[in-house]
């Protein structure tokens, strides 16, 4: 009961943290690629 709920909440926190991390990596990657292509076209 309580233990399962607690570990389930922990998994949710890990997913939330991991999702935020992945989003940050993707955002910076996309930004770098966009910047590189922007410099090339000019």
C-alpha cells in the first residue's frame, strides 16, 4: 500500500527529472544546429 505508492512517486520524480534533462539537452542541441545553419546561410 504505502510503500508501493512511495516508490511509484519516486519513479514519477525520476521520469520528471530525466525528462527535464533530456529536454534541456535537445533544446541546446537544436539551438546549436540552428545557429550553425544560420551562420552558413549568411
